[in-house]
């Protein structure tokens, strides 16, 4: 592929046997994967690759950095777990699964704080408070919302999801959504240690990976 050097404000295209774009816009070509970037250092590249072999070769070059969190670097990371008391028959096994996972991945007990709230609706505001405190590297949110005969389910499930998302965005700390939203109790039990596994344990793994990503890669 061709390369060039110019000023930091230059918009670059690196293409394989393709004409240059017009009007500095996105140049759409059939059967071609195109990516356009404007950048200020030589590390960033805009590319167009038209076949799988070239695409694979490009992805393996040393210039491409892949930043990922690790579940093997959990030592020293601090976590808060916000748990809803409502539907405790579900949320307690989810919490136990999360704590077991933290233990198995070398998170120390003294680096975990568990905060109980009345229900899933209240999780978001507490998660934001904990995330903004600066004491934790991730906040794991655990709850269970089970569909009933009214629209209350939709209101609580939607509010819980948007609350956890908002908490992470506002605090800048990963807030992990571990709230089950199920049609019935059987589905919830299956996901709290039953035949579908323990979603609390899965959410704890996500919390470890995201905390590691923020601490070790995105500083």
C-alpha cells in the first residue's frame, strides 16, 4: 500500500489501486471496506481494503494497537456491588456468584463493598454516588425485575437500565448492568445459579475486565 507524509492537518487515504476521494468526503465504492480518519500523528491511518487477505494482514501489523482489559490483573482493584433487596430470592444468589468470582480472580475481600438498596429502581443513583466517590474502579449493579400483570415491569426495567448507564457516564467509572429482566420466576431462577448459569458471576467478570481496562490501558 502507498504511504505519504504531510502536515498534521492533512487527511490521509491509504488505498490499494483505488482513485482518491472527491470533496474530502466518504468515497463509497462497491465491495470495499473504507475507513476515513483525520489525525494529528503518524500513528493513525485511514484505510480501504478490498479483500480478506489484505484486511487480515493489516490487522496484524505492529501499528495497530488493541487495548483490552484483563481478568488476570485484578489484584489491587476495588469494587462496589449495589444489590436490590426486592426479589432477594434471586438477587442473593446473584450476589454470591459475583463474590465467588471476585475471590476466584484474586480480588481481596477488603477491596469489595456491598451496598443494599430497596429495589432495582434505586440502583442507578447509588451506583453514581459510589462511582463518583473515587474509591472504586468499577461498580457492579445486581437486581431482578420480573414481569407481572401491569406495566410496572417496563417502567422499572427501563429505569434500572438507563440509571446504570447514566451512572457510568456521569461518574466516569464502569457501572456494570447485572439486573435480570425476566418474564417469570422460573427464568430468573435459571439465571441465578440454575441451568442457565449465574449471571452475577458473569457480571463480576465483566466488572474485572472493565476495571482493568480503565486502570491499565485507558489512563
